């Protein structure tokens, strides 16, 4: 994923992020959290199907997240004010990756919702709610479970699939 030239078309971003969310849902059912989803640990095949790696280093790095890391959830950077990391940390990071893929920009570390997708491109307001529900600094304002996020991703993906946009690795 780190090698993709961003931004990419929404249909491609939705395909990738849906696959990422499904992978995270599986790990959550196993009682595992990632805590450091970032482009370099997400591998893509030619069909844009993501494979998540980095589980070994994410646990080690959790206690030493670099300052101003754009993918870090507020609870990772400031647990005294935002609480401990958990499932919603991975949800935050899935949202940050989606934001990055469709806007080509890394979200603000200090104020992740300072700009929404619609601030960058007309017609992207349909993604604002998803981003807000993933990346709220208040964990209680995020999706409760990754399955809730997947439902919204499925609805958006169905909308774009109806447009019959053809997506290939070369497009993204």
C-alpha cells in the first residue's frame, strides 16, 4: 500500500479498506489488536486485496509510537487524556488509511477531523460521516465495532459498484 500513488479512485480505496476491515474483524474475533496499521504493513495483490502484516512489530512499537505519527490514534499519543488503546484504535487507523487513500493527504496529528474529504474534493461529502465515525478523538464517538464500519463500507462500495467503475492495480 505504501507504494500506491495517492489519491486513488474511491472505488479502489473502498475495495482496499473493505478488505482491510475484514482482516481486522478476523483478528479482533481472535482477541488480537494490531495498533499500528500503516501503509507499509499492508500488502496488496494485483486485485487490490490487502494482506495485513506487522503484527510482531506492532506490539513492540505500541509503547514507543513515534511523536507526530499520522496513523497513531489519540489514545496512543496521549493515554492520560484519551484512555487506553483497544479495538477502536484499529478502527481509527482504518479510517486514517481511507482518508489518506482518497485525499492523498495524511490526517492532522493534532486535529484529525480538521479537514474532511469534502474539504478536498467536491462530491466527497458521502465519506465525511465514515471518516468522522472512525477518526473522532473521543473513542466513544467512533464505530462501536469494526463490523459497524464494514456495514457502512459495504453501502458505499455498492453505490460505487453500481456506477460500474472498472478498477485494476494499474488504475490505483
